[in-house]
C-alpha cells in the first residue's frame, strides 16, 4: 500500500433541522492510503455518505480537519475546492448522474473538456477509457439508449478521465442486477490495480463488501470497527 492520501482528524458534522442539531459524524479520525479498495458500510443514517461527501470536498466538517494529498480542505477557497474536485477526485453515483443530452463519449470527456485538454489527446483518452469499460462502439449513444449497467460504466469512465487520486463511489451497484454488479466490480478492481487510484465505496451491498481489502463499519456517526479481509493490517 502507498502513502497516506486522506487524513481525517476528529471530524464532526452537525446538520440543523429547525432548532435541533443532528450529529451525522461524531469525532471520526481515519486515514486512507493510495491504492486502497475500501468499503464504508453500516445502516442508513450511520454517516457513510456524509463521510464520503467530506472526503470529496462536497461538504465541510462542523469541526475537525480533512486533508487530501496534504491540502487541508478547510483552508481552500471555493475555486480551489472546485479545481481539487475536478482534477483529483472522481465521483461515481448510485443514480449515474449522466447528462441526458450528451452522448456516452461527451459525458466521459466532460472533465477533460473543462480542463482544456486538446481535442486529439482528449479523444484518445476517452476512447481508451470507453474501450476499457466495455463500451467500444457505443460512444455515440445517449444515456436513454444504454442499460443501467452501461450508464454506470460511462460514469466510471468519466470518473477516471482526469486520472484522479481518489474515486468515491456512493452505492454504485444499487441500481443494477447481480450479473452487472459483478462485471462493474471486476472492472473497478482491475482499474484500481492498473491506475493505483484509491477507491472508497459507501455501500450496503455485500457483493461490494466482500471485494474490499479494508472494511470500515460505521454506526451512529462513529467508526464501529475496521477489518482487513484481504490480509492487510
């Protein structure tokens, strides 16, 4: 395993619901190393998605510190956070979050286009990624013309396009059947090994959990236990 890429120190997150404060995270301290294939699991309301959102700079902690590649996220301004999300973090969502009026190719190239990558380099990279996720020949299809599993493959290609350090996947297998889930997990494991990107899943899915090299179980906004079924320590 590589060096520490994500460091959370005594992180809390409190949401206000009227006059009541709901504590989603309670003093979480946790580190992730580069190249991990890790599952955050626990019942609904345990804090998994909140933790994922804090790591992905989509939210900020009420207290404590989140550091990504040495950057304290609380010290970055809005533009810096936006660039960090664009360049260093890939997101894969349960609902795919593809843009319906764009083709598979256009969805996958979106980040590279925003980054200003040239046409030739962009096309080579996107076509290579679509081939890697098994969508060669379907690059001109719109999301409505793709199955759920194929849409999730586009989302994975999009997440990998910028060569991010971290891929955050929130229930990525929730809307696909068992065979498709297996194919997606095979794909993400292979990409994890080939690209050395850190994969962190928020999941209820035992199919995901049994693939993880580290399992972090959460209850009531806290770490309940951590295990290493893959033989880590």
